[in-house]
């Protein structure tokens, strides 16, 4: 399962985002380090279900009238403060937790109402752009520190015949989620000495930045956008990086209202409808939330998750079935499973995603939409429904 991690300073709204996205109970409070132990839960990204191409909806529990929700892991850990890479606050604990994340959602207080340490200040008195840069910098310095502490091993290996820089750095960075291909790509972009013994701190920091950018892509979540000064909104939206305006508190209110039957709303919708009786004060808050959603196309929570998976990580959703005509599994369930795969994946990759035995026994695949056999090298597209024929059952 893909893993997304929430990063940010304390009190930026990470735990509220996590609660809204997972509907799990966590501590939320207006002071730093509310979160001590990591919260790990399941959220979903949203896409169009292939059942929209059929006469009837599939009826899957994660399909809401053609809106398909595909599970991903979401991690919320303690907030970062300046100097986190040196262990300040709960920095090392947080940064270590990021190791297995595929992408990072940097939750920023767009109001500027919290300082660098996450303490409440007057709205607009802190520049949220500083929070974006500092999170990236702390991650880079943390990784650079890991590289630096293990560099003596690389220097020692370089004295051996047949030393290969790519292999040595791959061994060093595998724990951070970097592959051999990632390391090779980063080294191609880096101007560095041939001998590891000639490397300086600046070389290791540059390598850390390139590896982090490649293996831990970041989308900025401009949270509390409904209360942010206009100049903050303009500055955040003008950045040359992904920025998703969001109100995690608004999303949480909608999901709780939907669970209570008072609101008709699916995560990621740009609008909602009040279908139950609500007090006047709650209706007033929902009216204000509706205006925010009109301006930004939703609450931003689902949009941020979707952007991380489908844009930053460039994944597609594929649906394996056993019956190509009915799009069912062996028990007659329509479109029972949805798998997130990197763009460029093939039917063979999908077979292995289903089960290693299915992949080992792979024979061929059929496009259930066209009833035509597809080649083993066919690149799957978003929403493909594929029958896999394998010797394994």
C-alpha cells in the first residue's frame, strides 16, 4: 500500500487533517507536540470507477455512485521545529518515521497565526512561506547527516578494486527508499569528485537534497485557508511548486455531518447539501464553508491526497477481474479490487500486485473493456479493467 506522511511544524493542523482523512480518533489541541506517538491509519484517494461505463454501478463499498475510493496509508507524527535534524523537539523521531513514506504532505498554517515553533501568534504575523522552506531544509540536513555519518564506510570501500560509486551509495540510501535507479539519476545531476575522499560537506548536502526531492516528493497543503489573509493566499498560490488550499477543519465538519446523516457529501466533492435539521449557528458556519469551497473547488483535503498519488507519484488505478464480460471475481463481486501502480506498469506488474503466485504463473491478459488480449508490455492506463490468466488460482 502506498504511504503518505503529514509533515509540518506543530499546530499547523496535521492532526485535524489526519482525523478528517481517516476519521480516526486522535488528540487535537492548540499547543505544540499534541502528537507524541505516530498515528498510522488508512485514507483513500478518489478516482472515477470504471462502472460508470456500464449500465449499473458496481455496488462496491468504496464506490459511491461512480466515485471510487482507493486505500492508501496516512502517517501523522510529531511536528518539526527549527533544528529538528539535530534532535530538537521530537525531530529525530519524526524524521525517522518519514523513511518509508512515498510522498510528503507539508501542512502549512496559511493564516500566519503560529510562529516557527508552532506557538499561537497574531494572524498574519508569521510568513507561511518560511514554513515551507524550513521543512524541506530540515529533511535535507537530516539525510545529509545520515550520509555524513556513514561516509567513512564509502571511503573505505573506494580503496577496493572494482569500487562503484552508484553501488556504494545505493547500499547507503536504500533505507531511505532510494533505488539504484534513483541514485544513478541523482549522481547524473551532481558535479562531484571521483574519489569519495575528496567529497566535501557541500557535495553530501547536494546529494541529500537531490535524493529527497526524487524519493520524497512534497505537496504543500495551505491549511486554514478560510482564515488566511489575502496576501498570504496570493503568495502561496504563486509558488512554483504544488500548493493545495485547504480547510481540514471544514472537511472534518462535513465528514462528521455526513456520518450523522445531516449532510449529503462525499470526500472530494466541491459542494454539499444540508439534508437534516441543524442549529442556526451551525448553518452559518456551513454557509461560510460553502463559500470557501466555491472559491477553491472543495475543502482541499481530498484534493491534496489525490494530487500526491496521481500527480506527484504519477500512479494509475487498475482493476483485476476473473470474468472479463461481467467484470467480476470468482464470487461474482463486480470490480472487487483496485490497485495503484506506477504509470508505465504492465499486466505482468498488475499480476504481481495481486499476488506473487499469480505473477509467477502469468500467461496472458485480456482488456475487459474491449475483450481483446493485450501484450505483456502493454502500459496500463487509468481505469483499465484487466483479466489476468495465470496457472495459479
